[in-house]
C-alpha cells in the first residue's frame, strides 16, 4: 500500500478533498492531508486565489514542501490545482518519491517556471478536462504533454468537459462520471507502484 501526501486546491481542504482522501484510505493507503490554509475555505476560485495572492505562491509552495518533513521519503504526492505546486515540487526534488498524481494543473519542466526535468524513476499521472479554461486555457496541458513526452512512465488523461475542480464532490463543478474514472485510475496507479 502507498503512503500518500495529498494537497488541496485553492478553495482549501474542502469536504470533497477529504472524501477523495477517504476513498484512498478505504483502499488501504495511508493519506496525509495537510491544510495549507489553516482551516479557511473559499466559495470561489477568485476568492481562494486572492488569499493565495496575499500569502504568496512561493510561501504556499514552501508550506506544502515543509509538510513532508518527518514523513517517510517514499511518498506518492497528489496535488489538486494549487496543490500541484507542492506535490510536483516534492516529486521532482525530494529523493525517494514513489510517484505523483497531478490534477487540473501542471508546472513546466523546461523554461522560465521550470523546476527541472522530470526524474526518470518517478511515475506520474496527470488529469484534466479538455476544455478547462485553466488547465487548457492557461497552458498547463502543454506542460503536461512535455512531461509525457520526456518521462518514461507518464500518463495524461483528458476528460470531456470544461470544469476545473471536477473531482471534488462537494462543489457544483463536480462531474460524477469523470471523477469516478479519475478515482479508478488513481487507485490502479497506487496499486502498481
């Protein structure tokens, strides 16, 4: 079974994120769900991102990275949107990573914002909707395709639709069919690594 460090999106540690973590736990995995917002949640992406703007993207990333201290090195890192900042950083830079799952977002592995090349031994899944104005419209899908083209064990899954937080069951953007398929794929990924 996998030991997972799961990071929430810009609305905070919502009941839907907790439910996703509980699904992984029910399958026998250990899941850590740090709350990078200190208990705060937001109703809209704009409100959540305004909070992130006040705190700072790098401060949020650093806080997420710091949550790994004291945990074993052989973690699987899962990030939802904003949470990808911490999850991808840890997967690419912390020795011992067993894998990564990046949902709704992806950081380039080359160019100005890059962390560096994807580490060859670390398998990765990337999930997003094919008409998501953030994932596709802001170019994260190109970063995802770059990882898939350069990493030996990388998969990109595009789901039909235009919702950003489609796997969060506590939000109006929830898409039950896409979320079920994402969850199935994540559970299969965790079972094989």
